[in-house]
């Protein structure tokens, strides 16, 4: 165990209301720029690009992840989950492959209404 480090993960910062986003981004900027902060603090923050976040987090290291960077990981995850579901629903191998292919070709990064899933 590593007790000398603090790991903080914030997912979907862009989904917060703008006032909360401002408070969180200010806190993130403050922590990341602190020179004499006690201990070792590591942060991972995920968000879609938003002008207010880009402005408040300017100068902080950023990794732009594009859909093609994660497509193979998503496809592998979908294939694994469909295989697990197949054990419960007794899908044939071609049916498994058909379901996985259908899910993998859905619109990238767009939410679908729950009745279309």
C-alpha cells in the first residue's frame, strides 16, 4: 500500500452545473499548481471540451482522447459482455457476433433514447 499519495478521480466534469464546475475547476487548478502541497497528489479528470473549463484549467496537462483511441477497447469490452450475457440467454455464436457488431456500430458519443436500446 502506498500511503504517501492521494489519488483523486473526477469523471464527467462537463456534466456538472456551471457553478459547480467553476468551483471544482478552481479547486483542481489550485491543487495542481500548489508547489508545497504535502504528500503526492495525482488527479485524473474527465470531461468533454467546454470553454469555461479550458479557460480555468489552462496550463494543466491535458490528454485529448479521440473516439478512435478507444474503439478497440470498447469493442473488446462489448464482445466480453455479450459473451457473458450469452451464458444467461443461450445465444448462438453468430447471434453473439451480430449483437456485438450492432452495438459497436451505434452512433459514437451520442446518447440514445432508452427505448431504442
